[in-house]
C-alpha cells in the first residue's frame, strides 16, 4: 500500500527527471512510446535550435553570441514541449487531480515562449538578457499568473457551488 509520502515522492521524482530531460519521467512511469517520442523531440528541437551551444554561451555571459547562434524558429517549440512533458510526467505519477491544476505549467509555457520571442531585443540596464536567461526569468511570472488564474477559477467555482445549495 502506497503511503501519502510515497505518492508525493513519486510525483516529485517524475517532475525532477522530466526537468532533467523531457521523456525520462515517462520512461520511469513505464510510458515507453511516449518517453521515446519526447526524448526524440527534445533532441530534434535542441539540435535544430542550437540550444546546447546557446546555453553554454549564455552561461559564459556571451549573450550576443548566444543570440546570433539561436535558431528561433525551432527554439519556439521548446517551452511548450518542456512544460508539457513535466505536466504529463506529474499526471502519470498520480498528480494533477485537483481542478485547474494544469494552469500554472500551461501559463509558464506561454510566458516562456513569449520570453523566447523577446529575448534577442530585450535589455536590462543596457545588457541583453538572451535566449536562455529571458525564458528563465519568465518562468516565475508564468507560474504566478497561472496560479493566480487557478485560484480565481477555484474561488468562482466555490462561490457558484455555495449559491446553488441555497
């Protein structure tokens, strides 16, 4: 019998493996076809978007070089794939059963995609943010807005249910 702690541990394990490489958690959850598909898409988008080179340049703070190396037409696919695989892994591990639980990760995918779009032009204090750091900075904004919308929808639903009882 699975304990509450074991279930939480399984969900966290799936999320962390999915963050490490999209598709790994699906393999862990015995969803082999889906896992191989996600890993294949990860590699395809990564290679075509030149993502590993962009990450290395960004970590060395060579942001303008990173921008020049980025294939934005491919990189735009990455945030949705990345956050969907995290969500999918979490659901397969038994999470996501509460209403609107998907909203924080869905909105994060949207905001990170917008971060990718604006990354070659946006500067802070005269410095380019770039195609790695701008999406990373967009992540908490997406999580917060998705969480806020989820909270709002739950509140509306709760108020609507209490009115129906009366």
